[in-house]
C-alpha cells in the first residue's frame, strides 16, 4: 500500500512551503524510511527547480519571463493551431479560474493534491515505474522523493528505471521519448520479410520463428494493476510501443503487432499457430 499524505503535508505542498514543525525520519508511520526531513527535501527540490527554471526561462524568452502579461496573451494563437476559437464563456472561465488560484480553498486543494498523489502511485504501479513517458516519469520521481523519501522503495525503483530513458553521451545528458521501439520495429520488419519473400528462404526461417516468439512475449496478457480506477483503457491482448512492462494499450501498435503475427503464422509453414488472435 502506498502511504497517504497527511493534511499537514498536503497543505505544505499546496503552498510550496515546508510544514511547520514537521521534521521526522518517516512522514508516514509504518511506511518508508526516509532519512532526512520532509522540510529539507522540499527545500532542496525548490532550490533545484528555481535554478533550472531560471536558466530555461532565460534561454526560451526574449524578455524577462516575470514581466510578461500572460493573461493578455491567452488569445494570441497562431492561425494554423487555432482549431476552435475561444468563446466569451471560455475567456470568462479562464478569468475566474485565474483568480481562484490566488485564493483557493485549502480543503479543496488538499483533496485535489491527495487525489493527484494517488494517481501518481497508480501510474508507477501500472508501469513498473516507467510511467507513460519520461516527462511524467521525472515529475513522478520528484513527487515520490518528496512524499515517500529518498530511502523509500518507490524512489529506488524510480532510480533504477531512469536508465531506460536517460544516459550520458559525449553531448551531455540525453533522453529518449520511450524505453525503446522494440515492438514497433519488429512488427514492420516481420511484415517486410514476409512480403519480400525472404521469410521463405531457409536461412531466415529461424529468425522468423524467434520473431514470432518475441511477439508472443510482448503481447500484454492482462489489464493494468489498477484497471477500473486508473482512467486507462483495457490492455489485455494488446501490444505496446516498446515492451509489455509499460502495460498500456497503443492502438496502432496493436494493429501492426497483430498483422505481423498473422503474416508469420499464415505465410510460413515453419511456425506454429498460437493464441495471439484469441487474446485480442
């Protein structure tokens, strides 16, 4: 079970401040074993993001970011990207929500942050800490570091999975959008080999058999761990973009994976029929 953040802790997060008097080894009794205080972790996170954010803002904008009138630019949208012009109602709601951010109701904010944390935990569990992509993975990692602690099992699992997306090269820190393109690549390669006639050649048949075996391993055999409350589609029988560990359905990858299986099974005598189709 994931720890449930206390009202004091959630309130502190919502205000961007360390909770007064909260300096404990374990902010969740019976959960985790963080060695430093929640306040210290929060201070480090805020300092790191201030530095990183300021550097990014200097590179991205031609004027001081904090002097930009963002409310005045809400309707400044490139015509190519303007699929639906803003209505007066939409602009009015934007104004109301912007004012609400300045005086949000603490109980409502705490309930919202608690729900967000639950969804972060759900995403981590469903994907074995890979998350949907490395963008929200980094955000989830920071959340688990703040809430669960740097010595928690959750944070250590996040650290282990960073290698799936990030590495150091000669250009510096590099990141890829997924943990690979294994299924996507193999599906098209398998189809091309069959359509070209190369699969019928004896030297290539063992490779085709191994390709079908890998497609069998890559097919997702069950729904997500929190299916029904994680806002995710049914994934049983589907194929992912990369590996089944991420556990989320990708419609075009499922189509190409199934097509590759049908090609290999129906056009080659050297492979046996399997249960791929029945699982979909």
